C-alpha cells in the first residue's frame, strides 16, 4: 500500500521541457489568486464568454467551443459517445492512439484499427482504403502522438473525409493545438480537442473542444451521448446562460483569460512559426548527436522524440540534468523509456530556451 509522503512546498523551481505540463507565465499563475466568486454570477458569464469567444478568434474557427474542467481525456469519451452509434475507425501508431481505441472499446463501440509500428505515421491512403470497404460513424486520429514524436497528416486525412459526409472526423490534438496551426473547417474536422497544460501554456485542469454544426446535430440523434461532455448540454447552456452547465474550476479559467491575451497578441500564425523554429532546432540537434525516432517527414512540431543511438543511461541523464541544471525533460514513453527521450518545445519556450536544455544534456552526457 502506498504510504503518505508529506508535501512540504520546499522544492527547487525546475524549468519544464516536458511533453506537458509546460512552463506557465508568472502573471498567468497570479491570475488564479483573485477572490472567489459564484459560478452563476454575472461575473462568471463575463469570464466564460470571454475565454470561449477568444478561443474561437485565436483558432480562427466558426465552430462552437467548449471549455470544461477536465483533462483532454474527457473528450476521448465524449466524442465517442456523442458521435458513434456502433463502429469507428482508429489508426493506432503509439501509446495515445492505442489508448483512444481502448477507451472506445470500453464504451462498447466496435473499433477497427489500422496498426502501425511506433514511430510510423498514419497514411491517408490506408484510411481511404478502410472507408471504401466499410461504413464508420467516425474516424478518430491523434494529430500529435506524444509517445513517439510523430505528427500525423491530419490535413490529408480530413481532406479525403470530405467524400464521406456521414463519417465524422475527430482529432486528438492534446499535445499540439495552440502551437501547431490547423485550418479546422478547411480540413473537415468535426471535433478537435486539447488540454490547457500543453501548447496553450496554462495550468492543467481544463479541456478545450471545438464542435462542428454537423457534429452537434449528430449528437441530437443518439441515445448514448455523454452527460458531462455532451455537445448539446454544454452548448445549449452556453447559448442560454453564457456559462458552464456544471461547476467549473474558476481560478483556472481566470488563468486561461490571462494567457489567451498573450496568445492573441502573438497571433496563431506567429505562434505556429515559433514552434516550427523550435522543432527544427531540436531535430537538428538530435540528428547531430543521436537520431530522431519518428518517420522522416512526420516529425512533431511540439515534441522531439530522440532515438538513443549512443545508448546513454536515459533515466540517469534526466535525473542529472534536473539536479545540476534545474531543467526537466522526459525519458521515452513506456517501452521506449531507455530507447529514446523526449524534449517538449511548446507553449512559451523559444529556440534560446531549448538550446539551454540541449547544452545541459551535452554537458551531463559528455557529448
């Protein structure tokens, strides 16, 4: 049985280079310290309508937006319950796409998988072949496979789904949305969701999802819709009251409002460009000293997965960098724990701050 380990608050500050959570601006943290107010007060309406409408503006979408107190995992369940009667297609190419398929199966849905080796990307032609042979209520795809550092070609998959209007397109963009720009309507996405502690650079605890009109209408026809994450319940309440249907984490939404000001000031295209520059630097460094794990041409813009070609002790290196430099990056995920390591370059990081980490790794690993 796990024993209690007392939280003391006496810990050194560490700079986070994880695949999430990531660094949060001091002013965003301070925004959570306002006096508490009721979630049915006019003040809450002002707050919630601000963050919802600002998110639409930032993402440049006319789709409806839901912000819930939850992790992004909530929308694995909600989109499956809201859009899938019987059968869905889930390409699996890493830990999180496999988990998304597992969640759907636990919810009683029939799931057809297109299985790829970890490190490989989903191929649109495989999705096309599956759609030609079977009928699916939805295709659910991970945009940024955090476990492998693969960025799947969501745009091309969405484009081909334009020929299958009765099949809904669900995108898990948990570890990239806000740092990796996508034209949501332009690529036929019906629901795309994220968590705030990733590229949004906010504290953990909020999940964000966009919903197309078609997806909203589809949920009205189903008997298995999610209660907490139901599109109709969330969006109708917002339309009537400008609030959430259940009690939200108000301090986190105050932080959201503050950080979204910075995101809007930078702009989505500029934020996307900065993330591309960080990714290019991290990949170049990885290839100079090790190698990159993802299939070439499909590398993530927010997480670089470095293949451990030098056979360094990854766990020891992560620990030493943390102890000596107060910087925290991540070992490989699951069965890749020693075969790779991961550098999160998302949120408010810059090429200069990523270079500080790689310098530290070089020093500790003797590169």
